[in-house]
C-alpha cells in the first residue's frame, strides 16, 4: 500500500476526536453539509464530470468541484479522472484497476487508490483537463484542499467543527 493511505485513514480515525471535543449543533450541521457537498464532489465531480464529461460547466465551478472532491483525500482530480478513464478502457479485464472480479470488493472500492503501482498519473488520458493550470496546481498540491477545508471547519466551529464537522 502506498504511504498516502495515511491521510485517508487518518481522516477517518480523527472522527474519534469528537470524544474529546464534544459535539455541538453547529458541528453536526457542518458535518451533514460537508458530507453531502463532498459526496457530490466525488460523484458529480470526479466521476461524472472529470471522468465521463457528462455535463459542461465554467472554469470557476470546475475548480470548485475539483477542490471539494479533493478535500476528501482521495488523491488529485487529474489522477482520479485518468484512473477512472483507464478503468473504462479495460473494464473487467486483467488490466482493469477497479475490477472486483480480479481484485475483490475492498480493493475495487478503495484499495486501488493507495496501491503503489497506481501512483502515476497518465496525463494523456486526462489531457482535456490537464491543460488547466488551476487543476494542475491541485494535482501538484493534492492535500491542500483537505488542509484548507479542515482549517476553515475549525475556524467556523472550533475543535468540534474539526472533528465532527470536517472529519
């Protein structure tokens, strides 16, 4: 497994900080809002927009989608889109990095994200988005959205906002 599994696993374990911080209604509202927003970032952004080009949007919203999705610590927008396009080129064959048939459910659901062999980004598969400097910046600094949103959550609702709202 690739060392970048640490931020992803850490983000899930950090929820236990709520035992120490307590739970406020502001943090619960923040948590629900961020859950839905980030899930849309992954499903509507990484998957539907950046992988499949299902719809069109302006550059500002495109950046917002990428930023919100990337705050989930599921690697960069260009990496994710390129890997998902690769998956559709080779669906359910030995070369399919997401196939539950060949790697099992857990690997196909989340393990593939952290496998060292999947670390590189084939920018040729995502060249339609790799040409945008703001997306290239997000790709280069993939944890920046996670850190920024975490800090904002803390500033909005304190420790409870960080542990309950963000994590």
